[in-house]
C-alpha cells in the first residue's frame, strides 16, 4: 500500500509529464505554422536573430502568428516584410560612446 507521500509524488510526476507533453505539442504546432507563413529567406533571418536574441525572437514569432491568425497578413511573409516587422518590433539601438580623460 502506498503512503500519502508516495501518492503525492506519483501524481505530481504524472502532472509534470502531461504538462511537458502539452508544451512539446504547442512548440511543434508553432514550428509548423511558422514554416507555413515564412518564406525560406525570412526563416533563415529569424534563425540568425534567434542565436543572438532568443527572447526577442520568441516575442516576434508570437506576434507573427497573431498577425496571421487575425488575418492582418495574407500569404507568406517575405524577407523584406520580415525586415519591416522587425524594425517596428525590435528595440532601438543605443549609441555608446567612450570618453577618455
């Protein structure tokens, strides 16, 4: 017979496994949808940006999916279109100057 602690651990483990499966399913759907809406060059650009700024790419991907689902963008997104979207969504660059005394 299982103790209360063992039952809690088993249930928690099952819930964590289910949550992981849901996350994997969502990631797969997101990846499939992005493959459909982005042209190859736009996909490459997004992959390069993901190396440098993964958090920003996550936001951009979600925004792209929302735009397509809201029917604000029709068809595939070209590299030029992605550049325009990126320029609007990316934070402004800061100029850094070093003064020596």
